[in-house]
């Protein structure tokens, strides 16, 4: 039997443990005691630093989650043996948890409300909203300088940057880059067919057009036929040539060019009582109908289609012959409903000269093939 008076259970030092790092598991530390008999049971009598645990066998271990200076009460009890009754000993343990590791900063982005991942060949025509998220091990408080940034300007390889600071003043920065924005629609240039142009039936006319995609570049440029291939001249009548373009950012554009396919023809005339185009036909009595006659020929074939005629006008001129100086007056078509007759393959128009004064005049016939033959005359 050991005299109880000389046996006192005690916890061995040290009572100040080595500093530990937040987020880093500490090496398991075994507490020990002297003058212990029987079985030991260890426990903490006050709160341990967050993330640490003490086993009943006296082993302190775990991963600290919160920085700071901590003290906690430590107790060991034994069951006693060899005449020594059960005993309990206590101690106060100090430990410092440091925090030198920066928080974790991440970023995600959306464009037009949809998730967006940037890349060298990835373009968008929407504003890109970059949202930053920051977290610290153990859920500590963090502060983000700019939690959300919006990139709205056009340009390549744009970026958004921010920083995050934790409660221990550790800071991390992050740049979300490689954002390409193009909001401008492609530019379509159609050279052939030309707007409003007339092309002869069955003529071989090759399309010529280009599409410029601007910042992002062109993704698609399509027309009724490929540039360099023949346009439609198979049938007579108005035609539309439509080119659609899309750039790599998703911007689109459409260009429509209207043209006409016409029967190829030539002008022949003017006939008696007038004289051929480009000449002075002489003088005529005013107040009477003056007959104007001409032909339109497709090879040897006489045409009589009124749609080939744009208009017939008369205009005062400075002499007989002379240069037209006055304002043209429409003879056909006009508000009085004057008509052009088709007689024996010729076009015939009867000009009522009653309301025209004595003087010199120029008649001009405008045709859909671009010809505008004239003849000058005098009214007595």
C-alpha cells in the first residue's frame, strides 16, 4: 500500500501548446499525467478551439477552423489502485490558432441570363455579368470588394477583377478574363445584282456579294446562289436577291436587292410623221393630234408590251433644234389616262397639241432597258 499523502495525480506540462494553423490538421498530441493509478479518463472542462477534439485517452487532434488565442480546461481522472483512491487533476491549456491562408475566390458568368464560359473563339452579343463568390475555411467572415461586375462594351479579351479579404486580413485577387463581346450586326455588300438593274432574259450574270462580321468575324454568309455563281435570269419579271449573314456573336443581318429580268430589245424610230431619234423632225401645226410611232425589237420580233415603257414626256427647248430647258410634262402615263396603241407591231401615241404654245419641244421616250431616245420639233 502506497501512502496517499505522497501520491498526487498531476498533468504533465507543457500547458502552452505550439501554434496551429487554421485549416491545417494538427499533429495528434498525447497529454500525460504522473502519479496515476488505474485507468485514466481525459475530458475538457471548457470549450475546445473550433475543429479540435479531445479523446478519452487524452489525445488532442483535428483541424482548427477559426483563428484566435484559446484556453481550455483539461481534466484527467483515474480509477485508483494499490490502495490509492481515485483522483482527479486539472490544468489550463493555451493554444494559438493562426490564419495565414487566403480565402478562396471563384467567379461565374452569365450572358443574356444563360451561363457563359469565355474562350478565345467564344463571342456573345449580350452583356456579360460576372459574379464572384468567396469563402474561407471554416466559414469565416469574408469581404468581396466588388461581388458583381458587368461587361457591356464591345471588344475582345475583356476582363473583370476583384479581391476578397478574410477576418485575418488575408487577401486574394481574381481576374475573370477572355470575354469577347460584339453587338454590331454584320455588314452585307451586294455588288451584283445591282439594285434596280435590268438584266436580259437568259443572260449569264454572276452574283457578287460579301459579308463583314466585324469584331467577331463572319459565321455564315448565304444568298440564293454562292457569290460567283449565276443569278436567276430564267424568266422575265421582278426578282429579289436576298443575302443573310450571321457573325460569331450571333448578330444577324439581311440585305435584299431587287432587280428586273427583261426581254432584250432595241428601239427603232421615230417614224413618220416624225424623224429618227436624235434629229429635228421639223415644224407641225399646233392644235392637232401629232402621231408618235416607234418599234421595240427583240431581234426581228416586234414587241408590244407596255411594261417596257417607263414614260413619254415633252419638254420645251431653247431652239429648233435646241437644248431642253423647261420642266418635262408627262404625256404617258398621265392623269388624263392617255394610252399608247399597238398597231401593226408598232407603238402609236397621239399627242394632242391643243394646249401647247408655239415654240420648240423635245419628246423623250424612257424605256426599261435604259434607253431614252429623243426627237425635237417645232409647233406653229
